[in-house]
DNA sequence: AATATATAAGTGTATATACACCTATAGAGA
DNA sequence: TCTCTATAGGTGTATATACACTTATATATT
C-alpha cells in the first residue's frame, strides 16, 4: 500500500508546514511590537473600518471560524487594543480599534513591511503566483 | 500611512488563511477515521521508519518545532497509535507506529486520497507550482 | 578525573484553531 | 399576538503551535 501514495505531496501538510515557518519568521520580526502575526492582521483589517464591524462579518473577511475569532479578539481586547460594543441590532457586537490599538498598529507597520519585503524577496518571480494561489484556495 | 501598505497582500495572512481552509477540508474528509490532518501526517511519516526515529529528527523532517511535536505525539500516544522507547543514546526517544497505529493509518489512507484528489483538482494546472512553492518556503 | 560544552527532551505558559452545543434576539407566518 | 425559524454570538473541550526555561546525559577539554 505504500509506494504509490506519496504523503510528502500532501497539500495539507505542505501548506501547514509553510504556514508554520512563515508565521515564525513574521513573529520574529514583529516581536518588538509585542504583536503576533495574527494580532497584527486583526488590527490591520480593523483600521479602515469606520464605526466598527460585526464579529461574523469580520470572521468572513478573515476566512476564519467565528469562534476562533472570538478567542483571538479576547486577547487583543484584554490588551486594550480593540473594543467591543453592541450594534443597533442588539445581537451583534461591533469591533473597533482603540486609540492604543491604532498606535500599536502604526508602530508595528514598519516591522511588518520588513517581514513582508523579505517574504517577497524570497519568493522572487513566484510572488505573484503565490498570491494568486493562496487567494484561489480561499475562494472555495 | 494607510494606502500604500496593502495588508491584504500579507504573505503570512494569505498563507495562514489558506492553511486554515485546507485543513478544514482535509479534517472533514478524514473525520470517519478519527484522525485529524496533523495526526495523519504524523502516522504517515512514521510508517516507513523501521525501528523508530528520534523526536528531534522527526521534528526536523516535519518542519515542526520540537516542543510542538512533543505535544502532538502525546495525543497519538494516548490513543495508542505510536509508542516511545529510549534509543541507544539514553537521551533520545525513538518514536514508532504501534499495530493499532498502522491499522488506523491504513484505514485513513483512502480518505486522505479523496481529500488529496480534491485539492489537486481544485488547483488544476497550478498543482505543480503549489508543491514547488510550499517546498521552496520550507527550504529556508 | 574534573569540568565545560553540546545535545535530547520535557514543562510552563500563552496564543491559535475549530467543532458541538448553548443562549438570546430578530423577523416571518399563522 | 404567538410561535417558528433564522441569525448573532458565547462556552466547553480538544488539538496545534512555539518560546523560554529546565533536566539529563553525552562528549570534549584540560
């Protein structure tokens, strides 16, 4: 049974491994900002949102399970970087950046730029394909 | 400051999102086997290893932090799928499949094949590029 | 042999992830 | 209005991830 099944070609394994390694690289560069990659992404997505965005809508935008987002939000809320308040529909909660959150993001952006440049450089010609492919996967 | 920085192009975000979605797809297909994608990978890598492999060597092979592997091994060990015994160098621990582990793997392989086929179909022409790219990232 | 260094592995802690299940409220239909 | 259903969100539980730190043992140096 072994031989024809090349587990080393597993799409899931290869993708997860790549994600692990890239996350470690970003986390290392972002370390001085005290933000992890996931948290940076969260703040960055919230920055343009004027009066806040509902949790489910945010989860959709991030391609993230809603309950995962709930836990991730708890971390940045505890750190005072985002605030949650009820929307007009009292079932909803609107997430928005606090002043501290905005400041933390601004301080982290140069570090992110650095990590991002490094990633783009490493991928070289394949950078465009990389973006297209990861987005195609997300378009399921 | 916003505008030139396209956070939606973040390599880390795009990669993590893709990994989340693909993992969910694999986990769903693998569900009848009771194995999660990570556990399947673990068993699959161990299958050819004759008399066992040391934890650090296995972590290296998987591109995974050693301490992460320790926790992941605890899960499959508790389930009776792998066993750990000291190597010749008493500092090392050799990991190997149990009979139950081998059986669980064999039962899961057809499900994995299904998930893998689906992934390959979805990526179409880009499948080769996908593998090359994720491996290139791992080659850092 | 005694000490210093390097290597293998585990633990404490914290974040990230998601399924199954639960609660609360809005909106539709009788 | 009352009930049914759909939607928004949280909680319990479990796995996945990794850094900082610790323990134990092998190997090298003196």
